[in-house]
């Protein structure tokens, strides 16, 4: 199974950094993964729902550590790429340069 698309939806919250949608083999999509800032850095949380007893249960998750690692590496790489792009475009003068480039 190959990850064919990762969409990042940034958030400006304390620990929640982004929501993520991942597509596999251009045929299967999983929504509502989360990028969380934890005590040891960023990690990816699988989509979950709250149970009646107050605990959470993953509704989708990888079945082995290899797939989990592959997903986390790809998702965090896309998140960091987007964060760098956002940081670059908010630098003084860069928005005007980008707009000028896009119109030519």
C-alpha cells in the first residue's frame, strides 16, 4: 500500500498543529489524523472517537510498526514543508515578490 497524497490543514492551537488527510493507492482515504506537539516533539495521532466510558478508540490505524513509521515520516515531512513555505511567504516583502512572479 502506497501513500499517494497527504493534505495538511494547519491549526493555530497549543498542542494540535494540524489535521491531516491521507490517500492510499489513489483509492482509499483516511481523514482526521492529527499532528500533535508532545513532550518529545511532533507525532501523528490516528483518527479516533470517544467511547461512552470517556476513553478514545482509534477508528483507523496501521497494523504494524513499519507502516506506522512510513506514515509518520511522510506526514511530518509534508507538514514541515508546508510550515517552511508558510514561513517563507510571510517574510517581509516575499508576498509581493511571489505575486509578481505568479503574474509573469
